[in-house]
């Protein structure tokens, strides 16, 4: 958990978004308060990811306004896995993450404010010790998703954005 956010998390008023002639979002209003759980469900390509990017301020609406609440620590699970460097090893991908690095220690990661050995943390997410030095690019889609979850869950947050988190995940990971 991160610090306590304000009561208001996100407020969208009259937002619209189009790409060329294709309207993704007609005037749309939404208010999310602390403690709310919201799911956007629909077929592929209808704009769920675009809506998430609008609501977090990653992209701007064509019209309308979006207001983010106070003290938000947002953790995003990106379905495209864009934050993973496939040339790095799992070990390096964790210990070199500026949000997880432990000063002066190349074998530990900071997990919600507490140092933990990188291999022990990887084991928490069902990785074998032998995988610690393997390149991220050699991982399966499910393993990449687990690594992204491990990175995301190590950081304090009070708003989780999960964009198709169950893609590529096996039953053991879903239980985790």
C-alpha cells in the first residue's frame, strides 16, 4: 500500500477521443472515489486501453476535462509490456530499476520499503533460481507478465491500473 490518497481519485467530465474519423469515446463522465473498483469490459479494439490512458493523464482527451485526486501513487500493468527491456536479465531488470534499487547493493531489491534478495523475490513470483540471469527476451508471455507484476507489486501504490492482466498467465500465476 502507498500513502492514503484523497477521497477523489479520478473525475472525468465530458471527455471525448477520436483517432481520425473513428470516434473512440463520446462525451463521457466518470467519478472514481477511494475504495472503488472499476472494470471496463468489451471486445478487442473498442478503446479500453485508450480510456485508461485518458483517465491516468497519459494522453489528453479531445474535449472535456480529467482531474486526478491528491496523493496518487499509480502502478500500471501495461498489456504491451512496454516497460520491459528484453536485452536485460531478470536480475538486472529488477536491481537496475530506479524505484527498486537498494543503494550500494547489487543483489537486493526494495520491496515496499524493505530490502529483499533479488532471487528470493523472483521465487515469490514462481521464477526458478536458474532464470535469474536469463534475458527477459527469453521468457514466455506468461513469465513476462509475472515479471511485470513483480516490478509493479514491489512499489508502494494506492491506485492499480490493470490493463488485461490475465493475458498469457498460467493457472499458478492467477492463483498467486
